[in-house]
């Protein structure tokens, strides 16, 4: 009787585990065909779900390193994705954030081997479009959006070394009106990895201070 009870428990556990499993929908979703459209040696450096066209559905982005060409694909609302030819960036998305607060997500794309540049969303549902801005960081290998000086306004943090860039974390401070300073304050840290750790506020970052005078906007 005890052995039968144990067998029943194991059977129920197996059925529960099976019910909680995952189903492979790579082919059904269209993503397998999109990946297959690239050569086998394609350096796929990142996968991202983000609503690129603002229709309320999560779209899918294949990131590519070394300018091999990223692939944006739109979700039809049922989980099926189709690659789009209206916007074909060369690289990967590092940050997806509505920087100018117009209700459409903007992105930071890698340029070459390190720099990060903001692209502002100009598209509409079903039609992708992004405009290249003049706002970039020369070595933005690690990035985040964070209110670093605790003034209630989101700031852009970028970190990376190389190409003559001074080691440290560069902070482009937001003004609370959809713009971020195009000149940066630099932390006293000497490691790019510092951006993932709490950073003490040196005196130039005191709340309400204004070290930068130039601002980025899509105009």
C-alpha cells in the first residue's frame, strides 16, 4: 500500500512538472526563419524584447557586433514576428528608453567598437523609424538610466575605456523635461565595472547643481 502511494505521488509530480514546462515556439514565431536569413557566423550579440513601434506589443531585436547588421522584427500581436526593412541598424541596442518623453521608445546603438549614440524614435505603429542624433558617448560599453544625483530626474550613465577616454563613469544629467546634458560629469572611480555598484556623490553632483550647459533634444 505504501509503495502504491509513493508511486501515485511520483506520477502526480511528473504530471505537474510537465504541465509547468515550456514549449519551443522558435519556428512558429518566425524567429527561426529570421535568424536563418543571416550567415552561420553571424555575431549575434544580444536579444531584446521591446515595443519599437509603440503599438503595445513587444517586438524582437537581434543585436549584432562589429557592424554586421542588427535585425528588428515586428510583432503582429499574436506572437509572430516579421523582419522589417524600414529600419536596419548596424549594431546592437544598449539602452531602450523614451529620452525625449514623446511616448515612443528611443534607443542607444553601438557605433564601431565602443561608442554609444542615441537614436530618436520617429516611427508609428507598424512602421519603424529612428533618427540619428548628435548625442553620443565615446566608449559606452556599459550603460544605464538612473537618477544618480537623486534630484528626481533620470540621468544617463556610461562607462568604458579606450580611444583616449579617461577611465571612469560618465554621467549625463537629465533636466526633467526630456533632455539630457551633452557634456558629462566624470566620477572618481577608475573602473568601468563601477557603474553596477553604488557610487558615492562627490561634491560636483550635489542636488540642484548644474555643471553642464548643453542639452540633447530631438530638434
